[in-house]
């Protein structure tokens, strides 16, 4: 049973436009969420996180939105750059007390 | 500060053999987690060690085992390898005893079973 779902395996966006990556979760105990970016032949690197006491967190070009009632979060990248082309993983935890549960990832391609 | 180091980077083994993968966490990090990444399944949690004790375990068969040493370095072992064990094995270290600190991942060990 997949607790964290990234329903879009891939996404293609033009350079300079907005990229929106979506993530849904089923476990209502999850209250801490993270996004990781992964390039080929490298491990995932932490991008941005949000706890359930917030509904938005920004870091430069990256913003994560959390809709607790819908059990949905999204990552917005504005403007998108070719270097953003990577696989993005959504992850969730229960109060920091359980190992991170990851989605299957979304491959983002930013076209110049 | 050195990152998370995983060795070897690549490994080819035959079905039925066993394999040991190594992970050196960031200095000062006491928690080490292991994940398996396959194309269709994303990152699947294997187990996590904190101060030499296994704190959590994922839903993998007993052929998958691990341990952590007093210097926080960790090893994972897979016995009686199967073709389906071919995957990227990722190690991640974390600073504190809460997962909210997030993980720092190594580059992984690519295991191919033939």
C-alpha cells in the first residue's frame, strides 16, 4: 500500500516557465514533508521541507504548498532552469519519529 | 565536512552469492538508514541504525541484514542474491535522533545480479 504517491512519472516544462510537481499521501499521521532532487549517478539531495503547522514554505525559486485537508502537497519551481532537470522525490514522516516514506519520483525535464 | 561515503560504487554478483555494502556517515551523525531504489518502486526503506542498534526495519526478507559499528559506519549484507535484488542501494545519515532532521544521502552502490 503506497502511502506517498507521485502520480506523474514525468513532466516536461519550457525554460523560464513554472514547474509544478504534485504529491499525495494517505497516512493522516504524516506531519513533516520533504522534497529531494536526484541527478543520475548521484544520491538524492535535500531541497525543501514543510511541517504541517504551515501551508507554505519558500526557498528562492522553490516553494512547497501543503493542503492538509486534501492530503496533498506540491512543489513549485519558478522560473524553471535546465539545471533543474532531475528526478524529484516527495517524502513524508510521522512527527519525525518514523523513517521517511518516499514516493516513486517525478522526472522533470526543463527544455531550453 | 566530508559527505556520506558508500563503497563500492558498482558491483556485479552472481545469483546465490552474498554481498556486503559499506557506508560511512557524515562525521557526528549517529543515524544511518538504508534504502533500495528500483525503477518501478522508487526508494524503499530497508532499515535504520542509531547508535549501533537497529531502530526500524522495512518490509524486506531476512536475506537483507545490516549492522552499525561504534564509529557509526554501517554495513548491509544481502545473502543468497536473486536477480530482483539488482538495484541502487542508498545509504543516508542523519544528525539527530529525529527523522525531521532529514537525510544526507550517499551516491549509492549499484548492484547488478546476473
